[in-house]
C-alpha cells in the first residue's frame, strides 16, 4: 500500500479552499492508502508566533481536521513536534544539504525579500525540515501546490543523495500527488483566483453566519455585463465558480441565464451564494466547536497519533542511523 503524507502549518484556520480542494479528497484517500496528516507547528516557528497563539492554533486546526471527516482510527493524525524523530532526521539530513542549493529556493528568496529583518536559519533550512517530514515515513506521494514543488524536489534530491552516498535504498523518492480533475480549485473573494490565508480573501470553516454573509457581500464584482452573452471578468467568474461548488445546478443555471440576458443583480447572487455556503459550513462549525471543547477526546487523538507516527518514524531512523554509522550503542 502506498504511503501519503500531507501537512498544514499551525497558523490560521482551514478555509473553503482547503475543504473543497484537497481535504475532501483526503477523506476518500484515507480509505485507499496509508495516510499521515500532520500539523506543522515546527515550521510555523520561523515567523516567531506567540506561544499561546501557537498552542491555540494547533488545537483549532486539529478540531477542524476531525470535524471535516479525517478519521484518527484510519489515518495517522499527529502534531509535528510530538515526533522528535523528525527533528533528529532533520539534523542528519542537514549534513547532506548544501547552502547554495537552499539559497536558490524561490521560497527562501521570497521570504527574505518580504521579511528582511527575520532571515533566520530556519527559513534557509525549511526545505530540509520539510524533507524530514516526508522521508521519516518514507512517503511515496505528497499532495503539494505549485509553491511547494521545489521543496518536494529537494526531498527527492536528499533521498537520492542519501541512498547513493551510503549504498542503501532506505528512502523512496517522493512524488507529487495530483488529484487531477477531482481537485476543485476554490477562488478567493477578491478576484485574484486563489483563496488563501495569506491573501486575506477566504471564508473559514469556523466563520459564523453573519461573518460569511458580510464577507460574501463585500466580494469584488464589476459593473455588470454590457451586452447579452458577454464574457465574464475574473471577479464574476470566481463568484460563479464558488456558486457551482456549493449550490444546486438549477441555481447556477438561473444566475447564468440572468447574466447572459443582462438582468443579473449581483446583490441577489451574493445573498444566494452566502446562504448556500452556510448550508455546507455551519454544520462543520458546530462539530468543530463540539470537538474543540472536548479536551479528553483531543488528548486521546493527539496521543494516539503521536504513537502511530513515532512507531513509523523510529523504524526509518534506525535504518538511517545504521547507514550513517551513528547507531546507538
């Protein structure tokens, strides 16, 4: 059975893009593959979050994962820092990673451009830690976006370099997992075509009805079609993409016909969109709150996930130590 690994940084909340994009595919995938899902709290430390914020984010994201349908009895759901073997492999792989190749990564260049006052070593070696996350479980598939493909390539380079240097076949070379046509790309509300935490254009699973309606009503639009069957601008196309995901087909058809006949009222479209988003997210929000307030259950899930993840990680680390000659005496 193939092994799949996916992680999310412990900053912010899950949004519609996460849920209707990869997350719903993960819910199905967990029944077909050996899946590891983790919350990357160590990665988030590069931005120096307040300790109380980091702890709170871990708890809320774990609750959101569980409320969305990830099953801790089927998948391995864990917190990155609860598996110290990841940090040890990170140290060992740093001996194989070179300064020049890390400095050339697009993400590092982007980070130092945006945050010149916080160029810490963790930013430089971020791809090595990501490689450790992947290789510690000898993952075959890693679902990644375009912005992470270079990091996945570094994981492959390090896996290949380790195997060649020590004459072993410990690590498979992880490949990008592509959901293909099954992966829905959820646009943002500002017309950029991408919903994301950093863009500030998202609707979150934890948002209440009032917040959702307010966000949708502020969504970017244009002045309306100027003639029948006019092509849609990106802002309106984004709204219709969202509508097609959360609404019934006849609702989508109704508003498309209004657009094509130049009779559409964007206010009516937004009200319908907000109502249909609420139908999907408000039940999840209720589950999130229930799980978030169930401390014994969350503790059980974290401990169970950590033990499963550490069992997998220890097996890999034993092979790595043996190959490198640093086996415990």
